[in-house]
């Protein structure tokens, strides 16, 4: 969905690949919600010192060509607009308890990932974790409230969709693939389901035993 131009509030919409799939299998669409994004906006163009005054601070931004709707859902809504609680003065950031996960396939200890958001948020809908290469192991979401209605993000490309694993929860557990025959390094991305912020860390699992001093969990 997109505005056709900057002068009139005229909206056009097209079905994405997923939308066409649902239409074909269900015979209709029951759209109950939508998301907005500002993917095409370059905020570096904002000029608070414009010589013609405050009315022209954002003139360059308002003159940016408006994107028409995309049928490829992997190329849109990467920078979603979010509604934050009153009084919040900065965009929440997400952090994890570890900067990387580094272990071997025989590791049997617990690898727990507990995201935190500052200022506090994502406590109701939790987080979405995307393990880019599911061959490295399994990511399991835990502690998500039963009444939380969370949709899996569709920003993954066709190639990623076949190799990635997605989980939703307030915390996560990672289990290395004990059947690995080669070393694998990939990335784990954790996204806030309420704020849209994200953080990404490398995940490496080795087919050969590592000394305990080398493990990072």
C-alpha cells in the first residue's frame, strides 16, 4: 500500500506474494490491521538552518518521490512506524546478554538469550528471533503470553526463507546442531514486536570440540 502522490491523500494497494497465496487458498482476505513505514525517507535532508525559515526545514523531504506499492513483501516495511507510550523521548533500543554465541556441536549447557529494551517495552508482545541459517541449530521462543497475537515478519527474502528459522517469545533458548560435520557461522537477529527495533549477533557452531575457554554463550 502506498500514497500515489504528495498532493492528495490517495492510496493504492496491491497484494504481495503472501496476500495472493492467502487469496488463492482461502478465497478471500479478512484484513484486520496494517502497518506504516517510512522506507523512502532520508532524514538527513532535514535542514533546521534553512535560510527561508521553519516552513522550509523539511521541504527537501516533502519533495522526495513517493514509492508506489511493491508486490515483493521482502522489499518494503523495513522501517516501520511505531506508536510509543506518552513521555517516551527516544527510540527504544534492544540489547542481549551476549555479544556472540560461540560453541561446538557437543555443547550441552543452556544457551539462554534474554532481550531487554531501554526504555522498557516489548513486555506484552515480546520479540521475534530470526536465526539466518537453521542448520546451525534450533532457536526456541519461551514465555510469550498465550493471548499475544504476533505475526512472523515477512522481510526475509526467498533464499533466506528456506534457510532461516523464526521463533517468538520474551526469551529464547538456542540448541546447537549435534549432527554438524562442518563449521557454520550465521547471525541471530532479535526484533521487538512492539517497537520494531532490532539487534543482531554472530552465532558460530563448530563440528570439532572447542576448549572451554573459547566458548562464548
